[in-house]
């Protein structure tokens, strides 16, 4: 994935995703595995920016268990 140094919220760079044409809406574009402790509460913070997006379904962030795939949470459409 390309990194972008011109458009970032904080830090030195951000992740740039650029689509040019039809994309499969069922395709998981990015994933990150985070090891957690049982019976512990966590909060995930992130920033997102869209520019000139034209789509039938806006992107969302989904948090799920790695082993079972069970969905634990989902963001609103970005």
C-alpha cells in the first residue's frame, strides 16, 4: 500500500487507498491483527478522509475475532 506524506492527520504519513474503476464490494481491502487480552475493554480510534468518492456502498471499519470471524463492532459509513 502506498504511503502519503501530503495528506495526514498526525504523524509523518498516512495510508493512501486509491480506486480507479469497479471494485468488488465483498473484498476485504485492509486487515490488521491486534492481540488482545480476554475480559478487557478496548477502544479503537482512527481517522478517515474521503475525496470525490462515488460509490454504491461507502467503506466501513469492522472489528472481528480472528479465529471465529464473529463481528464485534462496526463503524458508521465513512
